[in-house]
C-alpha cells in the first residue's frame, strides 16, 4: 500500500487514536514538526502493547519524547568517544605504514605492500582505487593536503588519513600483510582477529551516530567473541549457551570501547552514560528503566565494567 502525506494534525490524531496521551497539543505539534514524526515514532515500541499494537494505558507523548532525547544524548556521547578511537586508529595506522613503506603515495600505496593473495587481490585493488579516489576528490578541500601538494608535490599518509573515511581506514586493516596487522594489533593489546572483528562494528556505529539514526536498540549483523567482561559481569545466557547481552548490541560496542579507549576516557564515558540513564529514569512513568537497558543490551550492573 502506498504511503500518503499526513499533516501534523493528522499525525497527532494517529498517535491519539493508538492510545498515546497528548497532554499539550501545541507542544506535540511543534515537536513533530521539528523532529520528524517518522523518527520519533521509532521509539514507540517500548510503550506499546504487543497484542493490539496500541500504546499501554497511561503512556504519554512527553514520556516517549524523553526516550528520543535520551537516545540523542547517548549518540552524542558515544560519537564523541568513537571519534577519539578513530583518531587513534588513523594515527597508528599511518605511522606504522609510513615507517615501513615510505611517505609518498607511490610508495605506501604500492599493491605489493598489501595482501595480494588470490582470496584478497580483488578487495585490495578495489580498496586502493577507493583510497586514490578519495585523495583526488577530497585532497583539494583540506588546508593540510593542499599545503603538501603545493609545496612538496605529494601527501604523506599521516595527512591522507584526514581525508579518508573511517570505513575506508577500517577496511585497510583487513588488506595489509599479516606482520603489519600483528604489529598494529599489539599496540592496542589485542589479537588481530579481535581487531578485524571490532573495526567494522565501530565504523557501523560511527556512521549511525553521524546520521542521527536510532542508537539505543541498534543491532549489528556480526557478533563479537566472548570476552572476560561477559564472564565477570555474570551476563546471563540463552538456551543455546549464548550471552544475552554484549554480543551484537550497544553493550558490545561498550566492550569494544573498553578495550580501545584509555582508562580515564572510558570511565568518563560511562559516567556520562549513567548520568543520562538516571535523568531518563526520572521521566519514565509507564515503563521501567530496565526495559530501556534491556533494549540497549546493558546488564543492570553495567557500571561494574569500569573497574574490570
């Protein structure tokens, strides 16, 4: 069935007819116009009865909007610390590859520097083309890159990473040679396999945050391996023996950040998240904060991860 345009007044009536209490209609109309009905409606599931698809008795617009605002603050916090990791990764990658292969594009982008096995050759060639394209398109838009082009005739990798997307840099790790992967993973105190698993998830969440998509209940296609944090937090398991939290949910991202951020940064991030959780808890009436934490994949003792 084809979707049709709905006015703000019609959007209000749809919410009201589904049982959502509208305390201040002018306020609701203003929020719907400013925030977009479609995006705000993505938070309705917490407040709906699964049987008849209507809102639970007593659910209010302000309560649903409080979850929307909580998710916005959560995105801002997570995005801020993912950007710290992005900078760390770009810095370390560029340092290690420049140290080994040189500082000119024709040196560090030689196909022979990368994994050119039968299984990887196509990906390697495709990615190198993407990198050169991003340098060509974006290189002239940044003062640092234009400075090197104008004064030296080339752009070193530690400058190039500024114009490369995080997704490209993450994929770059998958095509460098195994000894180079080992050296980089060791700097993060991780196994190569873990870093290979973590980087696409980081890129996925980074893009989600940048585009203001719903974060709190987001699930990734891939799952991280079990860690000591799953065990020490006594996270429950399902019938198949899989942990219920921290595998492909927001708490899995928290575990990744625990392993990649400096301890002081991680502690600060978790305290910021906990503050926003407490603030939301004071606004909830028809549901409990545990329902939100469950959607996030957060165990109730999530703050204990700080000291593990």
